[in-house]
C-alpha cells in the first residue's frame, strides 16, 4: 500500500472525528500526520481543510448519488466519499488517480467489500458533476458552504456585504509576520527578507506586519529561531498597538494563550506583564513563544472570570481582554469552526464575555486602559457587548478607534480579507 492512499484513509478518519465527534482539527491533524513525509502531511492538510470548507455541497452530492447514506459503523466511509469527491472537484489530482487512491484507502480501513460502491459513486459524480453542482447552487447552505444559522446572522449584521464575508471565509488565509521591534524595524526586516528572496508586501495599517506572497516554513525566515519575527495575523497585531504599552507599566493579558499578543506587548515596551490563561497546556505555548523571542512575563493558570481566586489586589495600568468567542472571524484558518459551533453557543459566549468584562474591570487603575478584543464578526459578541457595558458602567470612558466609533455602536470591526475578522474596543477608566 502506498503512503498516498494512506493519506486518504487518514483524512476520512480525521474528518469523521471532527464533524461527528466534535474534535478540533488543530488537535486531530498533528496526531494523524505522525510519521508522514512533508509532502503527504501537506496533502492531508489540504484535503481536510478542503472537505470542511465545502462540506454541505459534498453532503448534498452524496445524498443525490447514494440510495441511502452510510450510517453506524459505515459512517466513516461517507467521509471517504467526501475526500474522493473533493479531489475530483477542487484538486489538481488526475481524476483516475483521485478515484483509485480513494478506493485503495479501503485496504487500510479494512473494508475491501466497499470497493465497488465507493468506485461507482465517484465515477457517477464524475459523469454528473455539472448537473449536481447546478442543483446544489439552488440551496443557500450548499451555495455558500456555511451553516444556515450563520448565514442568517451574517446577513442580518452585514446586509450590504454578507456575501463577501462568506466568500472570504472559503479562501486560504495569507501568512503574516510580526516583526519584533525590540530587534529590528519592519523596514529592516523587509530588507532581510529581500536578501533571502522571500516575496512580501508591507501595509501602513499594520506597522509591525509583513505579508508573505506565499506561506513558507518558519525556519526559512531570517533569525526566526532567535525571535526576529513571529507568525501572527495582521488583525491580531493591532491588539498591542491599541493597548499602547509603556515602559514600567503593570499589564494584564487576561486570556493570553497561545501568547502572540503577550510577546508583542513586551516587544513594544519594557513592561511588567501577567499572562493569564485557564488552560495549562496552552499556557505552555506562551512560555515557548517567550523563550524564543528572549522576553519574560509572569505566567499564571487561572480563570479570568474569577479574579477573587488569583488577584493580589494590585491594580493594572493596562488590561488586554481577548475574550473567548465564537472565532467566526478566523473561519478561513479553522474551517472546522463552521461545524463545531451552534447558534446556541453565541448567546452562551456573549454571557461569558459579559461576566469576564464585569469581573476584570475593577482590576484596572483609574486612568488605566482596557482593550476588549474578539476574533468574531458577530455584533452580539462585539458592539452589543461593549455598548451594554458602557451603558451600565459610568466609570468607563469610550475611546474611539476610528471616526464612526461611537458609544452606541462602539469599536472597530475588521472583516476577513486582508486580515482576519477581528473586533476591538478601547475603554479608559475615569479618575
């Protein structure tokens, strides 16, 4: 059995674990990729991301082609069909190879009895592809390949450009670097990339950012291992800039993992930073990132919504509050979000965000700055959350981040495109 067919079997298994069992793709992929060559790793990732991007239309095609869906113990083979159809529809694999390699995967999956069925369905798709695609386009969930509840919420929030948001979510996200300003200016690092023939562009809206023309291995980047740059989306880079840390500030990064924003704060100022996160494994990532860039913070595993358990009564000059959210702004990086989130999650998350914001606000000094952030595009988690907080907290002063940023519709909402979808609001505590 070739390694390549092995990849299709691994992809079907990974997708089954994500979609049916609710596992995260971030956790499943490294596990499934163990022992694969770099080429096969890349193929596995491409197939898994692709199937998750186009899941509703792939489900629809199988509905049309199968007499009855594969259920129970055979359910995993439904995902093998998605893997096969995705290759035929979206990848440059020659059709005969896509079909034969997908059928060969049954050997590893110990289901040779299904060879005839899998082969027949993939060949039927090949023959009927144009007609099936046309039919699917009539169904909004298949046309846009997003869950119905999400299409509904995005349409309500962005009546003029909802379609663009859904389309942007289907694209591959660009790779952005954040230059460590404690070591090099953005311009200096740009020159170093030029010297290494790494194509890139700069953007004045993101002073620390460099966008690569195509993704590359981080260790191919000049002085990556000594912390000259980090991989971080442009939108996330604005957090530390809006916070505007100063030397000797005492700063809380309240939901810090995996640590990109903590590192960025320390790259911009010699501050005393407490990085807090409730997940000890993810906190380990913060530590690794700090070691690589050669900077230090105080790390603590604790729940931001329960400060009475961990807070030592010393108030902070600045607080970054990047709260848990639906992550609907980073779907293009994590297409599994579309299928792991439910409409009911949004209300639960909004309640949790409100709790954290209310719990953390007393920890801010009078005159201090708090930046509220999410990687969501949904108003319930963003503008509505902050507007409600401002209405109920007379001690909070709203600081506009752009000309249309008002206390009733506060903050800056970035949508997926040049950067990820992200939201920021800046508040100062009145003296």
